[in-house]
């Protein structure tokens, strides 16, 4: 596959990237979604004021909007990475994550604690989906 076969996926229903990247790239039947943080797509402002559950709901909403724009559903996600500022938040984030990805075959996943996230966020999630 050559680079011209890759297609950028963008939607106004998810926040615009805060750097030189796309919300997602579709290549060879695979959808690679960039990490989403708790930005409100309409304002570009962080939501939740540090409440990890509010942030997680926004993160998942943003990720679902990107998947939808590409014609994908949560059941097509095969891999996710969850980045947390504090692993003590794992249980609360996991409960909300399970509402989206808990049916059928759940995606393979990694969850790591990080030193910092963009815009002071407490959670970020990226994913890979199969559309082929």
C-alpha cells in the first residue's frame, strides 16, 4: 500500500487536533484513531474540571464521533490504549469504558499511568478498528 491510499478522517463532532495530526487515518481497512482527551468539540475547552468520570465520558464521546465518521462502530475496535494520570482512577474509568466496549469481543487493551497529558487532562484513549 502506498501513502496515497491512506485517508484522513475528520469530523466537527470531535475536537480539532491540537497538533499536526489527524483525528484518524484509514489505511488498508484499518482505522487508526488518535488519542482523544476531554475537549468539547464546540468550544475546544476541557470539560470536567478534573473529574475523571466527566472527562472519560467526553473522551469516549469524542472517540465514538471519529469512529462514526469513518463508518465504524465500537464492536469493530480491536485495540485501545488508555492513558491515566493516576491509576487510582482505573476502576471509575473502566466502568465507563465497559459501557462502550464491554459487549461481545472486547478490544485488546493497554492501560498505563503517565506523567502528564495534553491540556492537563486526566485520561486519554486511542484505538485501532478494523473496517475491512
